[in-house]
């Protein structure tokens, strides 16, 4: 954000509904024009977990023609599903009631799917129906994805079979699956 800010401004950051913010949000810290006068810890005067809205006083140490700074929220829970999130909202005002707005940014402030870690599974097991050698059998794969799968979007699972297993037919078929 680049603008000329005078001493004393207020910032409100609203997280999208995809994120969980609760009492575990331990500290908020800042640098540059977002750092409070007394140190790097930011004191939130608005701390609304249900609307995911947080406001604090800024522009105390650093301001001028091209201020730059960052703010860090610790202990925010990432979205449950791997998909693009809703937009964050950032408001900068000259007053604590946010009536005299200096700047607002809403659209385009998202977390994209490639920023969230996916593609991992745990509790994996592979169980053949028949343990006899050189016998045609079926295999059961048990696993759980690390991230939830959003039922509203298309998801794919790929299982690679080692070359040492031979198929009796030209293709493999899925006989059953759970949720």
C-alpha cells in the first residue's frame, strides 16, 4: 500500500469466511508504519472473532510519502478445503470509527489453491484379499487425505501400482469405495 499518511491512522483487516480466528489468535505484530510506538506487538481495539474483523492503531512510528509495512497474525486456522479463498478486506481510516476512510482494498486479496498444502495422505495401508503368491486377487487401499475434500468441486485420486504386480485383465476396476 503506498500513500501519504500522516501520524495517527487506523487499520482494520477482515479475514474471509474460509478462515477461523478464535481465542488462539495469540499475537499480532507489525513493521514499518504498522508498528506501534511501544514495540512490535499490536494492541487490537477491535477483536471480533465471529466476523473475523480486527482493528488497531497504526501510523505512529513511520509515515510519509511512501510508507511500507507488514502485519503478522499468528495462530489463524487455514481453510478446510483446498480452493481459492474469499477476499480479505483491508481498511485504513483517519479515525477509530472508520468513518473517514483513507484507503480500502477488498477484491483480489485471496489465498490461491497452490498456496495451500495438498496432495498428502496419512494412515495408509494396502491389503490384498489373498496373500498367496502368483494368485489373482483384489487389493484394498486405506488412506485419509490430510486436507478435507470439498464435495462441491471435482477431486481426483491417483494410485500408482508397481511394475511387479501384473493385471489379469487389460485394466483395473474399482469394486467399492467408502466416503
